[in-house]
């Protein structure tokens, strides 16, 4: 049985580091994780360490455009 031809021209590759660092919320807002969570955390307070787990809304239009270019299938 012959294979059916593909519809589009080609697939774009997702930049994996970008897809791990950024998320798109249900309302379409781009959020990012905070850095500084891997090591040198012994002297930081519990409150500061807890604040590192929060996601931060990305504000800059150029960064949003760059992330959408690097991760084209992130959109809903």
C-alpha cells in the first residue's frame, strides 16, 4: 500500500532549552522559571528558596517574539 503524501513542506525543530524554560498558560501568557535553583543554596533563607519555584510573566515583546521563533509549536 503506498504512503500518502505529507501536507506541508517541512517540520520546524523546537529549541529544547527554550521549551524547558518557558510555558504558555491557558490564557496565552508566556511565563518563565527562575534561575539559581541548582546549587549555592545553603545560605539562602527558606522564604527565598520558596520564591524561586514561582513562575514569572515574561514582559518584553522582543523576548516573546524570540521564544515563539525558537519554540514554534508552543502555541495553543
